[in-house]
């Protein structure tokens, strides 16, 4: 049985166009974190794409009837994201 989440297949890396995949960092630990991470980065590493990673809890209430490009930027040591509807 395939687990599907509302954001599955709807989020894309602005750097390479790859889809973002749901991952669980530190599974089972008190600091477990759910993130969406660039599939190109996961499969091929930093030489293929610098990757985009966004924590699930900071995703805004996006309309998942549409696809979204996620652009990640750092400012003052914090990650900031811009969500653009993919046409």
C-alpha cells in the first residue's frame, strides 16, 4: 500500500525542477522532523542539485489541487521560502 500525502507530487525544486519527496529525519526521536526534499539531490547528490528542503510544519496552506515551485533562500541565518504556482 502506497502512502500518499496531500503534497505528494505537488512540490518542486526551483533549482532543478525535481519533485520534492517527503522524508522523516531522526525518526522515532523526540526531535523527529518531517521535511520535503528535492528528489534529484536525494538520488544524485549535491553535484546534481544544491537541493531544496522545506519543513512540513512551515508549508503554508497551499491549494494542493495545483503544483508549486518552492524557492529557498537564506536571510539573516534563517530559511525563507517563496511558493509559485507551477503552470
